[in-house]
């Protein structure tokens, strides 16, 4: 029988106690919007990643790291992780591979043994690789996304996701971790 089961849901510092009947289920339009977003973004990122790997040998995540480093003289590993929206351990592994390829270099600080505080920077070879990859990246973004939107749809998408991103950044404490 629905409605008899009571449960508590904790997300960040917010707590909801409710029965199954209290769950704010998605209506048909909300569900269609959510599923379209899920499917579309997954396919889009897969297509862009595949295009980058095929044209440059870089993954989307590696490309993003090189872009961030190209915009700064150097970055701390923890700041790079924040900028790339990745965990510190993920960034560390990716940086290891990019260092091995010669695209970035770690800047050692003798007195600092905490690897998260170490800094890294893009190399000249990394800048060349980024420039090469950017051509395929922009063509993929146009082909798989922008060419299918009119100006109004593009502007609405930008406004919508800027709003979502701002809310998520301002409410980071609410994220389940």
C-alpha cells in the first residue's frame, strides 16, 4: 500500500521526511525535459570526446585541462581539479599522463611535499597540441550542437545552464558527496 512507508532523505544540510505519496515525482513534461537532457548531454559529450580522440588523441577531459592551463601561467593541482570539475585523484592521474606526453610539466617546490599544492603549467608542446585539438573540438561543437540551434535556442540554452551552474556553485554544500 502506497503512502505507508516513511523515509528520510538527506541532501547536504537539507533533510526531508516523507512518505512515498509525498515524493515530488516529475510530471510528464518535466520527465521529458530531464530525459532529453540526460540522453542529449551524454550523447553530445561522447560524440565530442570521440571526435577529439580521433582527431588529436586527447580526451575531452585532457583537452579541458590543457585549456585551463593555457589561460594561466601555472595552476595548483587543487585549483586545476576545481576548474576541471574533477576530483583531485582524477586530476593527478590525468596530469601524470599529460606530463608523460610532454604537454604539461609539474613545477616542484622543494619545501612543499603536499602534491595538491604543487603547481603545473602547459609546455610549448602542450600549446601546440591544444591548438591542433581546438580545430577538431570547435568543428565537433558546431556539428553536434550549435548547427542545430537557432540564435534564440542557443541563447536560451546559455541562459538556462548559466542559471543552473550559478545555483549549483552557490549551493555546493547541498551536493551529496
